[in-house]
C-alpha cells in the first residue's frame, strides 16, 4: 500500500492508536524487508460463530467491555485485503520473521500492554512466508475473503451481454426498480466537491452499514475519508445516489497502480427494499470502475453471495494470532475453532454464457502480482497448483511404481505365476492416476459430483492395490510369518489369545463383533465425508494421510507374510464362531471381499481405526466421541474373530501413531505452495531498525 494511504490511516487514528514502521537491514546495511505495526482495540468475537456472538451479547449486558481487547497488529486497522509486511526476493524470510516477532512480542506488545498479536491479512501464497509462526505459538485462521472481478469488459452493458439470461434478467429487474424509485446517480471526482458533500450526516450511512454487518472489522472515523481525499485527490472517487438533494447511498472508490478498489459504502436502509439500493449502487460503481480501464477490480469483503453472483472470485485471506499472558494464550490456544471458525463456503455460480469470458480471477502477471503497496507477491496460487501434482496423486504414483517394480522382479525370477493380472491392474492404476491429474487441474470448473470423485477415488484405488497384493505376497514370502507371530504372542502373553478368548464366546457377542469388524470398511469414508462437508481443505489432508497410511501398511505385509490365526491355529481352536445368520453372513461377505491373503501383519484394520480416531480427535471431536466405542469393538473383534494376532494389532496401532503426524508433514512437503500453513523452525536473523510513527 502506498505511503499516502498509510498517512491517511495514521492521521485518522492518531488519537487512539500508535503506529510503527519497521525496516530490516542485512549485514551490508541494505534494506531487505519492512513492516507496519499498530495498536488497535479489537472485539475477540468478531469472527466467532453466531452462537458465540449471541452469548457475548448477553454477557455484555452486564460487562460491556467483555472480550474487547487491545491488540498489536502487524498491519493497519483498515481492511482492504492487503498486508503490510514485505520481504525482498532472495532475503532469508525465516530470519526476518523471527526478528519481527521478537520486536512485536518482546518489545512493542509489552510496552503497549497488548493482549493479542495479529498478523493480517495474507493470502494462501504469502502464508508460506509466515509458516514459522506456527512453531512460535500462533494460530492460523481464515478471515473474510476479498473478491476480485475480471476487468475484461468495456462497461457494465458489455458485462451484462456476457451473462446467461437468468442473471441478466435479475439485474434488469433491479435496474427497473431503481428507475421507478426516481433516484439519481453521480460519480464525483473533484476533491473539493467530495469534501463538501461528505459531512457527518452522510457518514452516518456508513456507520449504519457497519452496525448491520455480521462481521464488524473496523469502524472508521470521518477523518479517515477526508484524509484519503487529501492524500489521493486525483485517484479517489465517490459514487453517490440521491433522492432530490439527500444522499441515500454512496461508495468510495480508489484507483492506484492499475487496480480499482471498492473501499467502503453507506446505505439508507429505508430506501433499500424499494429500489434495490445496494445492488444498483454496486452496478453503477462497477460500470464506473470498468470505464477507468483497470487491470483488475477489488470489490472488497463481505456480501459474499451477492459478489459471487456477480462473477467475482474470492481471494482467501488468513491471519495469525497469538494471545499474550496465561488467560488470552489459553483462550486462543484452546478455543480457536470457536473464536475463529472457518467462514461458510459460498457457492460458485455459472453466470456466463458458454462462449463468453468465464468468471475468473483477474488475469495479471503470470508469476507475479503487483499490488498497490508496491509489494511483489510470489507465484500465483492457482498457477502453482495447475502445474504441480497433488500429494494424493504423488502417493498413488509412488505406490503404482512399487507395484510395477515388484511385478517385474517376481515375474523375471519365475516366482510370480499369472503375472498378467497384476500387470493389467497396475496399468489400470496408472490410467486412473493420469485421469485424476488431468481432472485436478480443472477442479474449479468441475461439477460437485465429479469433484467428490476426484478427491474420494482412493476408495477404489486402495482396494485395487490390496487386491494386487494377493498375487504378489505369495511370490515375496521369505519366511513362515505365522510361526513367528504365534511365538511373539506366546512370549508376550503366555498363551494364544484367540484360543484363550473362546471362554468368552457368545452368539450375541459374536454378532456384535463381526458387525464391528465389517464397519471398519466404511469408517474412513464416513469420517472423510463429514470433514468434507465442513472443511474441504482438511478433508483433502485426511484423504491423503489415510491413503498414504494404507500404502505404508501394505508394504509391511512383505516383512512378515502371514495369514492369521484363523488359518494357522485351526488345530487349537475348538469352538465355531459362525453359528448365527448374522455371523455367517458377515463372515462370508468378508471372505469374498478380502480373500485369504498373507496380510495379517501389521493389522490394517487396527492401523486405520486408530488413525481415524486420532484424526477425528484433532479435527472432528464430536465424531471421535461418537465412534470411540465402535473403535474399541473393532480392535477387540480383530482377535476375537481370529483375523489377527495381538502383535498384529499392536503393530497396526503403533504404525497409526507414527503415521498420523508423519503423513501430515509429508503432505505439507508435497503440497503446492499455498496450502494450509505448516509449522517450521525459527532461526536468527539480520539487523532491524524501528521508528515510532504517531501516538
């Protein structure tokens, strides 16, 4: 953001806040980074859920200042979807960030007695620079997105001509209501005229909009807008709607460095229903913005559904937050999902004709995005993702490569009989992975059903890999795994657990445990769908992690190829389990689905069950408490139903404990830049100079 904008903000908040501008130098005294910081009083429940806000309103009847806290921002109080932390390309960002956080946390926060430190507002690509903050105790949360409009139209009429008739008719219906209401529109450019018009009465319309907003980010004083006009006399515009001589709506605009920003608006809500005042104000502002020929248009935050129906695309923004002191550290650390829940997803609308320009993000420089603050962003997230394989496809490619190598090796040395079946199946996997790669590069344009298939196809491929192993495991058998596992069970427990448990066999218990054993097959799918409905990013992480865990577990089968107690201890088992219709049916279905294989160690059932419990405890706590009893039953059923030795179950559970963090770390390593921020080590850095700028 330009120095003029920073100056306008400082002058507007000079009486309430303090500002600092930090400059970082390398050993040659060359500036390599800069940041702006300020104090600001925030409402801790601004982004909280509706229930939390309702609870806060009740509490504030008796304690009006509850949850209103002094915070230290790395950034400015005004939210235009910009951040104010810039690092020169090639500089050591980790070192700079550590020094910046030292100054904010150890010096400025203590000096100002701030209770929160907030880094705002960063898109997914820039969040990569801030990854070390995760290791410093910060929580990364998603804030309101800012919406970008494709500036490839001559004017608003040209844009309407590209719309499907349904959406075009909606706009015309609103425009007719505006005309019948007898309102007049004007675009003001003269700074003196704007200053004369924008008085306290007009400013109250802006304050009304802030009061009615579900997300009250900040409330700017009238001095900010006057200062903005004085700093940008030729770049600021004011679109006003009048009824006779009375202003009933307005929208500020700012054009800077090829970008046009919708800044803030004001509405007289008494006129809104009759004239679709807000809609028409945005239409006229968009018409004016397009006539100025910008490279892109930022239409601001909030009003998500309306802006999505305009064809805008969201630019998701994130912030890092940490509490200072035991109370606020606990609040932010223990209840982040309550205070900062993920914003609800907004559907994408197919508003354009098939052959017209699609509703997409503004077409800027392919590798760099030059913002009005002069900061050069790193590669655009969409481009990075379009040229990088997703971690899920990389995991499948690695697994398929291993299958091809094993099939070839076993076939060459004559140990594999009927090699054509695994070869054909491996080839089919290659085609599936290739198709998923092709689809993943077009994910945003896919129907919801195809997107679901694109992310949940491991349900098919993991099963296919398991079936291929049925041919490869006998060829790779190098020892009597059952004999070793029986010895391990006896050494650990002094007996054969499956035989010892026969004293507890009851038909009712057998039915329950067989059903629990069968439920293992749907447990990961159900958990994945539940997470997908709430947070698709976390669901993508889960799908990769559980898929990777299965592949690692399958590799373990070659270490100790074994069938399990049902085959190796038949001479010692004196009781038949399958004596009821339910137990017989489940046993027969499982036998057909799984087929007898050398797949006892480690237990994939135990691994997947424990993995799902760990993941649900971390990300979907309600599901964890719901399925915890089922998880216990699954673990018991593995031995009771004679599918596994106890050491199989222990090995599978331990494998899940190891793979739960390891798979997530691998995901962050493989994911294209711009995924969810990941933790990172913090190291020392260069020299810093800080200067106060205001009181």
